[in-house]
């Protein structure tokens, strides 16, 4: 199954959370923070949203920094994805 976002929405997949600290301490899954860096897997077409022209600034494959509690989580074919609006993306990560 394939997800095709509409308007100014972007489908992302979070990168794995750190399992150890820099000092070498192994973290349990409950102690790990939700990752904020994700990879873009699909991008909507942009267009007119709420009366404003929206140009999509990200593309598939970009790594991005996301607001901590934004988006809607979905599970497709046993893979977890999050759908966010482009304005929930804070920055591109290089």
C-alpha cells in the first residue's frame, strides 16, 4: 500500500532513537526520547491552502527536524509513518 499526501502534507518516517548515551549507558525503551529527526517518504502537491499559495520546500529523501508533538501516526504494512503539515517541519538536516 502507498500513502499519497494531499495539499501541504508530508509523510515522514522517524529515524531510530538513540539506545545508548554518549557515556555508554544503555537506555530502556521507556527512557528513550521520541526522535525528532525523520526522513521524508512522500510529499503532497502544495497549492492553495486556507487561501494562501503553498510551495513545497521538502522532497522525498530529505532528513528533517519535526516539532516534538506534531502529526498523525499511521501504520501501513507493519511500518509506522507520521503525516505532518509542512509548517510542522522546523528545518532540513544535512
